[in-house]
């Protein structure tokens, strides 16, 4: 018997508008998401921002990610008390979860598209967390800019990489947004805990799922280089020589979910959706005989390691913030 693990990064490169099944119970009109219309709004808003000259090229941001090591910010206090219902967790995540992706010129059709992944606010000044592999543009993109969008079609340009760790595949990006709603981070999580994820799998925006923490495991740099986990190049894994910790989770996600928050029953982020790994029973079979799909997540501890809490003696920033209004398409 042979097995094969095929790893897939979760950044969506397809423009697919899908219609979900009818809801069993009446829900408020704002709960309905029109994926195709939302994507059109995001592209139109990006066009406005491009004409205004506020977008930053993805190549510039990718170069910054190699140098940015830490980000100074106060940590949001963890939520405690009584566990929330799944619907309450969903509603709690909505103001903080965002779409992170590339507005890009396609090499094949010479049209501008949007390729979305996921992320969430980590402070009140427009800093957003996502996977480090989300930053770099894809080979199919002739020209690309990284932006953050919401479910109403508002768009904020990503202007700087504040911190990044390619080994753990996490980063913090600065946008032009302000008065953002951060999610609290929790470093420790137990196997068997109930968890939830709000992400954007394959451009099915705002997809909510639940599951459990199935396993906590370690992969050393040498093993990562051999298996080719998305987001990590062999050169990045050689130094520093430290192990990367990961979680197996059972909440659902796929490409487009990279960087999405995975939270506990109180709304504290315990991990970020990172990749999937498919186990195939027989790699020589004509038809793929899939046995299992592992869902891999980066623990929040890796993200917290990038954060440096400012001391009381350190002066707050006095720089005037850029325009906080999101760009809207016509």
C-alpha cells in the first residue's frame, strides 16, 4: 500500500459565483450574499483606487515581507465567560473578518480580476493578519495589487507589510482602514476543543463552519522542505533552524480560506487556516482514490510571536493616518 500527500495552498485563483441552497428558516436580507455581484463591486472599487494611485504593487509588498519581523501593537484582551452559540460566534466574527486578495491583470485575457483569500483585523488602525503566502502574486498575473475588501464591496489598499514569518506562514499587513474591529488572540488550545471558521473558500464569500481541534503536531524545517507545504520555500526554512507547530482541525475550508481566523467558543482566535493535504491510497491509480483531506492551521502563537507590545515610555505614533474611507465602485 502506498499513500501520497498532495498539499494545496488556500489562495483562490478562480472567479466562481455560486448559489447556495435555500435556507430552512427565514433570515434577514443582509444574510444573503451574492458572490458574483460582490466580486463585481470589488473589481470596480479597485479600478477607482488604481486610478487614484493608492494601490501598492504586490511585488513591492512581497519584497517587504522578507525584511519585516515584528509589529508593535497592544494585544486585544481575550473574551471569557459563557460559551457563545454558533450563530452568535458567526455574528461576532463578521465585523472583523475580511477578504484579502489580488486585484490583477490576467496574462491570458488582458482583463482585470480579483483573486480572494481571507484575513482578520488585529488592531483598530487597519492592521490585518493573513497567511504570508497570500502576499506574492501568482504567475498568471501580469500586474497585481493587494487589497482588503468587505462583504459590502468596500476596498482598502494594502500599503505595507508590517511583519511576516515565512516558516509559520503568517503576516500582518497595514491597510488604509481605520476604526477596525480586532479579534483577540489566544496562544494555547486543547485537542478536542470546539472551533469555528469564517472564510472565503473558492470565492464563496463568508462561509462559516465548525469542527474540532484534531491534533497538534510539529514539523521541522527539513521535513517542510521535503513535503513542500504551501508558502515555504526551502531557502526560507533553512534559517533560523527552528521547528514549526501546526494544528489539524476538522472545520471546513479550502483554497481562498488562507488566513481566515479559527476561533474558540468565545470568539478568541486560536489558529489561522493555512492549507489542505490530501491522502491518496494508491498514487498509481488512474482515478484518484482519496482517503482523507487534512485541514492544516497555524496556531495563533505564531502570529503573537510577531507582535511587540509597546511600553508606557514609548510615544504613540503622531503620523496623520491616510484616508480611512473604503473605495466604492460606481
